[in-house]
């Protein structure tokens, strides 16, 4: 066994696990399934001796792999062969843990923000999550979600427009919070 | 340059602006800094948008799943191990040996990594000090709980404990400050802590302190009363204690850790003049003090005063005063000495134009940087 390769493989697992696990949970909501999928993804990479140095966008590569692995498992689980039908099972949900609050007073603010986010159409939600929470580029998101570059852009922009309309008052509340509750 | 008037949420949603605030792209930083310089009307909106983005960015969290991560990792290693045992039966023992060796190292690395991630340091959690930061280009004034007045000059950080009155009056300064300390009946000392294990002990008095991290010296000037300049060694043992009298200035040189005390001579000058002295070279090595207390403390009255200072030192002073970057390209110009007083909130350009009257200089400015050179002679 190649020690260096094993070490690299392990550190990639440790570094990306949290991001992958959170994303997996968000898109399918099944913790056990996500755990199995991550394990399988990394096992396959090890077995196929994937040369990580040739992977340009490692994070996007892993997200794409996990998403496909989850789709495959769902296919088996629900016994569906049509991929577009399985896609419908994927729907990213934002949860309260995504938005850190410092005290109870902000609970209301958080629930309004989550409500606005979760009211967006599923594709917009997923694109916004990958763009702003995982900080991936449009072309990387296109790879992961298996849609073209322009649709990613459209999804992100439409989502932001909707958020702007529903959030402007909240932004002012935040401003208020910053100025008067700083210490 | 785009001079469109943005609304608050347009700034917030602008990705280029977000990258500028979070300092993610040099290109965007350059673009927005010059945009802001050219659109002073928008500065309030920009400041608000800046705060909101920073706030939101600090609120974004990725939940940590350490236990699940370890559990899946272990399962993965078992699976890999089983696969290996199956694939390479012949060299199995050696492989396993190396595997466990590697695994234990990886686990150690992993533990260190997780530890750093999950347990923030103690200092982040303690909120025992109140800190005041004065940005370059600004000056500030504050009143401490005991009635002591503090003036803070540009680019200074001032810290004092929350329970200020209970356990000694200890304050910390990096930068320049002027103190008017109130005398306490119970003789509770007021101690100003500086860098390099220096501190100033006072009972009730007025004095100025200048201790910028980037300066070669730390200095304090007493206006009235009495102060003690205390120097400690690495183990916090007092190694020297110097009494400073009014109109005296103590200078500590970081280079050789020497303290010099000089008496101040009063010099009154109102107009700017350049000293065309031939011995600039000779005098630059030692520190000559011909400034008086009024000049040293003039900054607290919003007066910018230079007293026989080199243009290089004046450049540093103006950088702080105006919050700009100043670069002087001419080596001879750096050594020229000037005296002058600006008490009417002159702009940097007005000041440079006045300098220009006694010494032909030219300057270019872009993105909060001013480059000053000698005017090329065209005769």
C-alpha cells in the first residue's frame, strides 16, 4: 500500500466530511443513507486509485460524486429507473443550524430568513446553498447539479431577487442589531 | 468609472462588492476602494452595507459532525482494510503493520485538527477588557470611569478592564495618547502599560504618550505633576524606575533599550520654513529635541504641527493623521527638515501646496496613496 496516497486520501476525507455530510443531509434527509454514500464514494476513489492531483476542483468533484451516489441509492430504494423521477426526491432544505444566532432575540429573525430561503423553488435553493454556503463557482455548481452554466446563473439570480423582496425589512432589523447590540 | 447611485441592498447583493468586503479578490478591492474614493456621497451606505455583509458572513456556520465523521472514517478504513487483505494475501502482515502505523499518525493529525476546530482559545471568550480603536485619519476622546480624560491620536488602540475601579487603574495603549488623570483620594495608582515591558505610574497629572508599534522609539512627555517610567525585565521584575519632571520628555529606544531624558526648550514658530542647513547628515544620527510641550500635545486640539522634523517623519505623521499611504520617492527630500503648524483642518493637498512654496515638490494621488517627489527643474 502506498502510504502517501493513503494519507492524502484520509486527509481529504477529514477535511471535506462536514461539508459533504451537511449537503447530503440537506438534499435527502436520510442520515444513514448519506453515511453509506460518503463511505462508498471514498472507498471507490481509493479502489480506483483516483489521482487527486489531476482533479481540478476537488470539492466540486466530491459533491458531484456524492450527489450521484445518493441518486443511485434512492433509485434502488424506491425502485425507480427513471433518473428525472428520482431527481424529484432531491430537495434541499435549509435548517436552523445553518444560521448562527447569538441570543434568543434573534430567533424570530432566523426563522424569517429560513422561511424565505425554504420558500424558494428546489433548484434555486440548491444553487444558492452551493453558491453562498459552500462558496462554489457557477461552473462547479453546473457540474454538480448536472445542469448548464446559464441555468445555474438564472437559478441563483432569480432566487436572490425573490429574497431581496422578502428580506429587505429583515436586513434593516439586522442593521439595527449591529448598531445597538454590538457589545 | 461607474458613478451610479447604489441602494443599500444593491451593494449587499453585488458579488463584486461582497468579494471586496470579505477581501477575496485584489481586483475587486482595488475597484471598490477607488469607487468609494470617487463617490463620497455613498460613504454612509457603503459603511452600512459593509457591516451587514461582515455580520452575515460571521453568522454562516457549517455544523460540525465530529462523531459521525469518526464513525464513517472507521467504517471506511475497515472496508479498505478488508479489501486490502483480500487483494494482497502474500504481503499481508507487512501491509497491516504499515497500515496501523500510518493510521495512528493520521489519527493524531486528525485529533490535532479537530481540537483546533472545536475548542476556540480562551482569549476569544474572555470579555474582560473594553477596547477602543481609533482608525488612521481619525482622533478620539474618552472619559474613564474615574473621571480621567484620554485623547487618542490616529491609529491607536486603547484598552482598559471592565472592573477598572476595583483593582488598580490599569490601561493599555498602542499609539499616541494624552492623559489628564484625576487624583484619587485613596491613592489608587493609575498605570499606563506600553510595549517592551514599559509602564508609566501616575497619581494625578497630565502627560502625553507616543508608542506606535512601527516606530523605533517610545516616548512620554510630562506637562504637569509627576510620573514614573518603569521598565521591567522578561520576568516582570522592575529593573529601572525613572522620575520624570514637568517639561521633560523620556525617550526609549527599542534598538538598544536605552532611555534618554531631555528637557524641552520652548520654541514658537507659526510659519513654515525649510532649514537649509548643511549639517543634516551630521545631525540625523542623534535625537535633538527642540520641541516644547505645546507642540507635542497639539494634536489633541486638532493641530498638526511639525517642529524641525525630517520630511520622512512628517510623511509618517501625515499618513496617520489623514489615514493615507504616503510614499516619498526622493532620498534627499526625505532628509530635508521643516517646521510648520496647521490648525485650520487643512486638507493634505493644501498642506502639500504650502510645502511646495518652500521646497519644489510634486505629488500624484490614487487609491488613498500619495506619491511625493521633487519637482524636476526645468530652466
